[in-house]
C-alpha cells in the first residue's frame, strides 16, 4: 500500500499511482487540452485555406 503521487492520500488495494479524485481531475484537464488543440487546428486550417485560395472562397448562398 502506497500513497497517491499527487495528493499523498493513502491508496487502497488495487489502486495504482493516483487516487480516484486525482485521476478524475487529470482526465478533466486532458479534455480541456483536447478542446484547445481542436480550436487551434480549426483556426490554422481556415488561415491555410484562405492563403491557398487567395481569399476567393465564397460560402454557398452568397
């Protein structure tokens, strides 16, 4: 039996390096990073399309 590597709480049998609370917090943070990366990729993709087409892309209906 050891302690949580993040908060120091004693771990129960079957738990690995992180307690359940720290594990949940780690997963929540990962989702925020994924959302940020998706936003950055969308903006960069839009800029690349604009540069490649020299700004001549027009959405349908306009």
